[in-house]
C-alpha cells in the first residue's frame, strides 16, 4: 500500500475495520517520528474564489501563489513570475511552471473555462465563494480525465457517495447548477467514453462527493497574528485512507514552500508521533485537535457524515458545557492542549509528575499527551512529532506540523530539570 522512500518494506497495510471500513494499520512496529507515507497529489486546484475583486482577495488571502506548484510567489521579485496571457487568472512563479502547467493543470480547455466563468454574463457572479471553488474543482477533475486518465480512474475509486452528497435540497440545486455550468463550456467536457462513462449529473455529483470527503487543504504560511486560509486543495489518493481520530497517533507535514530539486514540494509526509505496535491503526485528526467535543462532532458530521466515538470523545461526551468551557480555559488557554495519544490500551495514564492516574482519578485522562505533543506557540495548535529517527535512536527534537518550529521533547526537558 505505502512505502517510504528509504525502504522497500511496506510499513502500512489496508484492512477492513468494523464500523470504519477501509483503514491503514501498521504492518511492522513503528518508531516515533518514522515516516509511514509520502504521497503525491493527483489533482490540485486553487482555494481562491474566481470572482473576488483583487482588494478582497488580499483581505481574505494573505499571499499570492503559483497556480502550478502553489509555492508562495515573491511579490518583491515580480520579474520572475508571469500571468497567463489568455485568462489572466493564473499566476506562475516561473516560466518553467507555466510551461509544465500548459500540458497538465492549465490546458487550453481549462484556460477557456476560467475565462468563461469570469465573464460579466457568467451566472457564477451571483454565487457564493464555495460554489465558485467547487467550479474550479470540476474543471480540474474533468481536465484530469484528458491529460491523465489513470489518475481520473483513481479519483473515481475513492470514497464518496453522490446520493449522500445530494441529500439536501441546497446540495442538489448546487449540483444541477454546476453541471449545467460545465456543460455550457466550449467543446464540452472531455470525451468520457474511454472510462465507460457519459457526462451526466450523476457523474458530476460523484466527483463533488469524492472531493468533499478526500480533499486536503494546503494552508497559507503560519503567522501568529493572522487567521490562516487555505491556499489550495489536493487529492492525495493513498493518504485518503487514513481515518480520523481525536486521539491521533500520526500527523501530516506539508513543505509546499520548500525548495526541492525534484519538484515534489507538494508531497504530503505522514509521521507517527510516538511508537506504534504492529497491527495498530494509523490515524490523524482531520482538523486542529484543540477543538472541543461539540465543535469536533459538528464538523465531522457536516463535512464527513459520521459521528466520532473515539476514546477522547467517549470521555468528553459525558461532560457538561460548563466543564467543556473550564477545560478550554484551564488546559488549552496556555496552548498546552490538543493532540491526543491513541497508544493507550489500558486505562492507566502517565501523569505529569511521572506517576500514574486512571480515568476515574483524572479530570482529563489524556492531559499528559496535550503537554507532550501540543505546540506552545501562540495561536498555533499544531501537533508535534519527532524528527525521523536515526538507525540507533529516536530523535528528541519535535517538529510542529503547523508553524514548523522545533522543540526539545518534554521528556528530555523534564529529565534535565530532574538532574539539576
């Protein structure tokens, strides 16, 4: 299923878990910080609505990004960037990115579609931003069928039920509207007979359903005084099989703005945050783990269609609203709170002072994990994972998957204090 770049031995295997469906579990014992997956996207599209005015785009999105590699475009070096001369909507960080995009993500058909979408007579002018972003996705998805049929087949194989997606009248209306919008494009969508398909409302709904359940957001750079926005969405086919848990034992790292010789800056890297035994499911949180119980359940139900019954949720489900607010103030107010540890088969937990507590004795039995694996930078709420281990030992340096800062392991710091 998935392999690291360093080893040909598979670290994960896919299994069917009752109540969860397909899941990824460790096929060998894993060490803290170990990379269990590097995955490349099969489809990417901008998260910026099509029809916002430039000043609104600057207010809602703090930066400008290449439409091909989605790296930050340096505004102080405008000579190195270029815009598509035809649609003017897409900016590229270099001539090389523009050239690559013309044969893949920004084909003449895509360019023509974008121009029609922003025409003054376009019905998208009256649509909400989320509908505009969905239009971007559909163009990217149908374009994928043209330049990479195998990836389009992979997209179709991912989880996503069109009937569930269209369960509300509003969603059904948006599907019919978006389908008619794409069908009005010059030349129409690419010929789908190769896949045994025809261009239909059902296919459009199926694609939108798969996007809703499987798209990962690539975020803007972290800034403590600004709210982060999504710069782009990507479909990562292998990473899509990781299930959610509010007590994650892994987290994802993106290095979009990093300089890479191989051009794979868009790859997603997944590392385990602590030792994991063979056979244990590998999971991460679909959103920042500092959210309280009611917020997590609401997002999971609305965005993914399920109710979470993980260890953390079973504990917090019995709390009152007042207790939930007190946890926010006492446990999370100093950022010492929100990445959870799944590696606890028994009820005994290691306390902050090195002793042990049980779920009956502790107000919040997972609090130690908050202290160990939560970034303490203001407004970050990122999860910490050790750097990849060497052959001989596990790294004591922890990396935040949000702000990128490096921390000494709390166990090392506590040890240093004890020695003093």
